[in-house]
């Protein structure tokens, strides 16, 4: 069942004290290159540097008092680990974070800085899940999923609500798609706040499971994920996929060089740090697929390893 407009409005109000209403920026240079009028919703300026703060805050805020006492748990090597840690810290809830042993040191340090209690494990999904199960048995902590949990999906959609409130005549909104939470949440917001605005997902060719899943009508895996956009190396879930099927216009694919070029363009011309996953959503705009359109883009985050830039 599709969440209601009331649920999205209540979520937006609920999380407002704990997040930033991020700015919307424009670039005349990128408008000229793309032939479109592009509006950048800058979730790279969100607390902890990514949109995932929204979903994490919404999920934790809806826990019972008893659940809050026992804490929350997630497994993540990236942005959701930081989002859960920071949201939990602000709400006085303990956060248990399972991270693969090969997770980048800066991300581990950020999680610790936000008060997350890290347990390291082998860098396999099976090891992550078994470690989470063990900690849940010991602590009774509530598991949180980064993209396939309705409270999280609705939270992620609040970014598009803010965008549409300020720019009501957009023709399309584009988001990157990995786990599907941001794309599904954005589609919900457009459906309820501007049904004439199409929502499109963008995905790397090297991790094209969402593109193939939408075509096949069922959730498909990637045998391998070969992309610089590390935040998109995951798959859709049974909570977000039906929303994507019903409300998303299509998913477009971009190659690695297009991702790098889009990322570099924003760094150089907008003087703004975005991560490769964000650049995935800009790449099809730059190649001219939306000429003469008013296009919103969710810049999903700006957490990059400055010692491992692609340019």
C-alpha cells in the first residue's frame, strides 16, 4: 500500500528539528551545457553529509520508549552508519553499528565521533547479518535498514517535498538508485505533491540491477558491482520495489566516465563537493536527455575519500 500524503507531512514535521532544510542551488554553466534548467537539492549539506539522516531520524523517532532504551542496530560501511549514529546520539539512543573490517578509516572515525558502538566483521553480507543477529540477541536492539524500511523510505522522501515546495513546476526529478530508498521516497513525494512531475532513477552500468529489475518485474541481483559509485552497490527491497514499479517513470544508465566527468564538473564549476553516487544522477542531464525541461536533482551526499579521488 502506498503511504499517504498525510504520512509524508507528519514525517516532515517530525524530523524537522533534527535535520537541515538543505539549499537548492543552480548553475548557469550546467544549464547551458545540458540545455535544461537544473535545480540541485543539496543533501551533501545535510547533517553527516547525506540524505540518509532523514530516514534514520524518522525511524528512531517512531520507536517506543522501551525500544529506545534497548538501542538500534544496523550494518553499513558508509553513510547510513553515520546517519544512524548521529540521529541516535541526538535522541539519546544507543547505536550499534556493524562495519566490515575493510571499511575506510575516516568512516569508522566518523561513526565513533557520533557515538556509534562499532563491531567489526568480515566484509561479506553473511558475516554482517550474522553479527547483527548476535548483537540483537544480546541487547534486544531494533534493526534499521538503510533503504528497505517504510519509515526510512518516507523520511528520505522529505527532501523532494522541500524541493517541490520551492519549485512547484518541475518537469522531472532525478535521483541515483542503489538500495531504492531515496528513489521510492522521492517518487512518493512527487506523487502526492506534484503528480505532473515525473521521477527518474539513474544507475551505473556496472551496477544495473534496478534497471534490470524494473524491466523484468522482479528484484534481480548483481553478480558483480563494478562502479566508482560505491553507495549504489546494493539492491532493491520488497518494501521499495512496489513503489518504484508504480510511481517511477524509468531508470537510465550511465557509464563510469560520465560519472567522473559529472562529478568533476560540479567540483570545478559549482565549487561543491559531491560524491560519485550523486554524480550518477547528473550524468544523464549533462548528456542532453532533458533539453528544455525544468529538472530537479537530489544531490544525495558529499562524503568522499579525499585520498582516492578519480581525477
